[in-house]
C-alpha cells in the first residue's frame, strides 16, 4: 500500500527543482539568521516598549515574517516556490528602499530603528543586499532551468 501511495504522489506532483544548491545554501542560512534577528528583536520590543515606536516595531515584525516566508520557499523548492520567493524578495526590496528612504527623510517618524532603517545599516546592510542577491540567484536559476528543459 505504501508503494502505491508513493507512486500516486509522484504522478500528482512533478519533482520539485531544488532551490537550495550552491549559493542557495548561503541565502537560506542568511535568511534564517535574519528571521531570528528580526523576529526576536520585534517580539521583545513589542512586548516591552510598543508604545515608544509602534510603527518601527511592527515593521520589524513584518520584516521577520517576510524573511521567514522566503526561507520556507527556498527550502521547499519547486517552480511555485521560486515564483513566491521572487515576489517576496521584490516586496522585501521595495520595503527596504521605502523604509530606508523614509528613515533618512523623516527620522522623527522612527524614534527607534527597524530592521530596514537606513537601508539596514544596523544589520551591516544585509537587508538591502540580501534581496538583490536572492533576486539575481533565483532569476539565474530559472533561466538555467528553462535552457535545460528546452535543450
């Protein structure tokens, strides 16, 4: 019965393309570190001093969720996961640029820093470099996969 179930599973869903090979392993590791950093920071700040900077702490929590979803998508693999990761990385980049510019243009709006403040300066600019790297890597992998399927 188990063999029948396994055969049925492989027919219903084509084999997933691994997204976590080569540089993908480094991306997953970095996104994992960012999940831990952003989520733990925002949970502590929301629990202890939310009234001080609610926007900043909420944005850090959102950043942590985005990082978590991207990490999950990269580990899961497959074309749908690649597309989801591409969309989330693009949204992440828009968020970093928007919040980074906002914190420079109106520092009083953010009495405390977020993960994306000043383009991620508090995190050694990883928040702005990571989505750029991930977008490049995911698009390059998609092109490589299309070439392999065509040829």
